[in-house]
């Protein structure tokens, strides 16, 4: 920096301080940065101590080392599936220094991310012979067609409806409980309760109607069966004598933290039987 007196010939306002710069490099002006102070004597700093200040030239598009060059970026973080807890990510912020003679400054920072645990609801299933009988939309009713039970048509009575019904939950510590809305006409029974985790196996050649889920059922599971909590029953439905029409059984399952599965509706369509003495019913044209 030159003597302050060197600028006297260039000052048009004594309330404004102007300074000559030497020893800096700039494409247009030879200035990259400076420090300034205000004092009552040459080199004094009683009024304003020395402080750094960056320079941005209006005509200069590329001022090397200018501290006001900013780079905006986005940090994307995706937690692993069903993971929760506190994650610390160390990051180093470093300036984009284009002058190879000036070491880039850097600052270490830590980004802390708290992934909040969310309770997962149970997922229900209904199977027969190991295969799912539910629709892709689990809220769509499962339709079961049965023949009306009369004293004169015993040979046409449908077999008792039986299935395996239950749910799984990815939260292994949760206990599951079944809730049933009783049918209006028939009766249901739940037997063979089990909470034993299992891995889905290939289907056997002759499975029981209430066998454990098998085959491609595993494609719907988020994890191996033994890494989740389970509950399942053997469900049976006994239709009422002489009744025909619709009867519904609604079932859902909740967990320890009161998260609830979708409600599964089993709609029993009990078809009226008018044939006596082993007669055979035939539909007329309006039903064809």
C-alpha cells in the first residue's frame, strides 16, 4: 500500500477515503483483496481496526480468489427400508479455488439426520390349500358361493368352508390380535391359533385346505418369514339352515401399538335351492 498522501490529487471529496493498491493481480485492475482501517495518523487504526474485505469488479467476470463465489448443491439422503434412528454424515465444505497458488480453504461439518420410527400395520392374508384367495385390492370382498341347506337337498349341500386366515407384521416385537365382526346368519370358528414364524416353502402335491401359505406367496413378503411376527388361525364357516342370501364375515388384525390391518370381508353368497326329490334345476333364458 502506498503512502496516503499519494492519493491527494485524486480525491474530490474529503469525506471519502480512496486507496491505491499495489502488489495484487487482476486481469483488469490488479486487485484481488485488501484490508482496510481508519485512524487519525498514517497507518493508524484507532477509529476502525484493520479488517478484510473482498473486491468484486463490475467489469471483471472472473476474479480469482473472490470469496463471494458460491456453489449451490443438494444433499439427498434416503434411509434404508424400514430403518430408523440417528444417522451422522460427515461433510467437508471446500471452496472452489481457481488459483493453484492459493490453498483452498475447507470446513468440516456434520449433518445429523433423525429417522423417526413409524409403526407398521399388520398385513392380512387368507389362503386355501396354501394359495392366496385375496384380491390385489385387499379391501375387495372375497366371494364364496354356497348352496342353500334344506332338508330335501342334502345331496347338494356345500362342504363346510375352511381357510387359513392371519397376518404378518415386519415389527418383530409386536404381538398381534384378531378382531372379528360376527356374521348375521351363519357361525364361524377359529381354531389352531399359532404365532410361530415360518419361511414360505414350495407347495406340496396334496396340501390341506388350511395349510400354511406356500409357493408364490413368498413374493408378497417384504422379508423372510422368520424375521417377522405372525398370527394365523384355521377358520371355518357354518351356514344357517334354510337361509339364502348374503352373509358377511369381517376380520381385521391389530398390533401392540394399535396399528390396524385392512378389514378383510368374506361375503358368503348362499344360493337358493328350489329342487325337491333330487330334482335338477335349470335356468331359463333370462339367466343365460
